[in-house]
């Protein structure tokens, strides 16, 4: 969502501003433009992401979300923070257009959401409400495509990168194009 921006203040409070869609991603069910930052009620954390009418944040190893999230946290629209179930000890996360990737403290990655190539689970036929292990370890962080269901990439602690998703223009980085990658593949020629 490029219409809303959020920050985490030093005390952990989360503040957002921009054009809110009315799904609750700004802490209110109202569709409005917030020209100045407003505090999200009950939101305290270390990191925040916004994508596609939802706001999620990392709070002491758990991910909490508000907004529209049937593929991420199982709710239609909510302004009450929902804690993602089935994952704890989270060190990082990233939101896709219709999904989420969680990096656990042990460096493994779990994903859930609308399948297709965007979650990296190896098939387009997975339950959107079930966590999928995408076969990665030693992961430092994940980055999602912000332009639809195009997939994402993971950076490992050793400095290598692995990507998955749509590859129409070579965006997976494996020196091919035109072949969708349903599982993570090595990005070639990256030196750690």
C-alpha cells in the first residue's frame, strides 16, 4: 500500500498517516486521509509493515495485524490487533500483496497466504490459512514484491540470496526468464 506510511517510535508506539482505505489499517474503520500521523491504538512493536489494506508489526517475537487480512490473519476487516497463531519466536517478517513470510529465530521461513507463486511453497495448491515451510534456513530477512503476486527474496546470514515467484522479466535472478519459480532458487552471481 503506497498510500499509507507508518513508523515505530523509540518507545515502540506505531504511528501512521496517508489515505486510509477504511479496512482498519490506520486503526480506524473510517476511510479518510490522515495528513498528520495518528497513533494506532494498542500497537506497540519493534518493526512495522503495510501492504494491501493491512498493517502488521513485530512485538516481542509475535506478529500482530489490523486491517483487511483474510489471507494473512484470517479476519475480514478489524481495528482490533490480531496475533498470528501458529508462529512464535519471530525475528523478522514481510507482507506480500496476499500473504506473509515469517523468519523465525532459528532462521527458517514460514509462509501463508493466497498461493500461486508468491509464497514459495512449491505449488499453487496450498491452503491459504495454513503455515507452509518454504525450505529455507539461515535466513536473516525476507523482502516481498510490492507489485502484485510476484514473489519475494530471502537474504541469508552468509550473504547469499534466494528468490521465488513470477520470472517473466528475469526478476528471480537465476539467469532465466519466463519460468515461474514456485520454490526459492539461488540468485546467481551474488557474492556474500
